[in-house]
C-alpha cells in the first residue's frame, strides 16, 4: 500500500514561518554582547533556509534581520 504523506496547509506553514521569524528576531534583539555576531549569523542561516525554499524573499529576510539588529552599536 501507498502511505499518504500528510501535507501542511498554507495557513499552518505561514503560522510556522511567522513563529520562526519572531523567534529569530527575539534572539537577535536579546543577544548579549559577545554573542551578537554568532546569533545574527545563526538567524540568517535559519531564515536563509526559508528563502531557499521559496517561502520568504531574500529582501524580507534582510529587512527582518536588519530591524532586529538595529540596537547593535555601529549597526546601520
């Protein structure tokens, strides 16, 4: 027998993506000095996976990460 593979609805995928974006944004915002660079790179890699999958544009990912890192000293 062929097993049916469950397919997530568009609404569930969108909700999951929103949760990922919110979580990564909060992590970047809250990153203490000494971990900011690594935290930002990790967030970029995670969002980049969504860009690669076509669920998020690179422009949106860049905007999200830039907004989250805005409080970093010297970050424009």
